[in-house]
C-alpha cells in the first residue's frame, strides 16, 4: 500500500535530515521510496516560480500531484518542503488520501542558530522578503499524525517516533528485528565512519551498524555463529541496552 509522509516545519527545523534517514530505513524494509525535497523541486519541477503566495501555493500543489502519483503506484512519497499554509496542506491531504503529516517542531531561535546558509540573517536584515518565520507566517498543524521535537530529540529518535506511528496507522508492518534498537554511537565514531562512506546508501551510520548487528543476530549461518554464540551475542547486547 502506498502512502505519503508529508514533513512540514520552519526552515532549518530538520525536515530534510529526517526525510533522508526515513528514506534509508523504509528502503531497508522493502519499500519503494521517493523523496521530494523542497530545494530540488524548486530547481526542476518548479523552476521559474517565485516566492509570492501564489507561487508558493503552486509549488506545493505540484509536489502534492507528484506525491499522489507515487502513492497511487504503491510507493512511498516523502516530501520535505516548508509548506507553511494549512489550507494547502489540507488540499494535499484531500488529493492524496494516504497522508501522514509530520510536524517537525523546532523553536525559531534554534532554527536561526542552525541556519548554515545564512537565510534567516538575510531575512532579518530585510534582504529576503516573505521569508517563513520572519516576514511571512508559518501555520503550524493543528492535528498532525506525528510531532517530533528536533531541538530535544536526536534524528534517530525522531525517525523511530515516525516509524512507530506508521506502524500504528497500519502503513507499515511491525519490525520486530529481534527487539534490536538503534545504537547510540559516539559522535566521533559516527563522523569517522561517515567520512569512509561518502557515496554509499548507508549514510545513516547508526542505522548501518544496527543493521550489521541485526544480521549477526538473525543470520547465524552468514556469520558462522553457532547457536550458543548467538545467545552470547544476544546476552551482551541486552547488557548494553541494545536488545530487549
């Protein structure tokens, strides 16, 4: 069954980061996934549109149209555009049907501090007009399926919240995975491994290491583990808090 995960939130709230992590997890679980990133859509599908209210609305309608096509074909569409207006998000929900709205909540001051492109600074100086959160309103969802707080949650925690909700809604089958949870790896290790995996499909290092451990636990033949060795591995993972 196809469905759309519609991320919405202020600029620099973390939408793209979560969308890409979710894409990796859903792909690993056998879903056919397409991410409709706001910046990429602007460069290709919506080239020529400006940032007036009318052009922004048209941009969201185009994203919704493509997401609907993906959903109808049994795929998973993940959108990560700001989509600041409730009316347009409601239109997208009505058009797509299988629609999961994820509100990526983050305080404005945190978003400003995170903004590596300096767009908030330009907006505050008046160099960018109609900038969401500064000179143009952001209308937060009133009843989204999921809310994640990216100023208080790690990305893997936010994605885990989204996955649980997708399972509750019946869009995904429960992934028991032996009870294995995502690993809490130290930052230095994540950065070291990411530097060695720049072009692979496993850019989510935490998910990758968890995936390898899950294989070790579940596929004893592939790792030449005896039944006793599997139990030793499981016991150690339980001690470390990675296995229920």
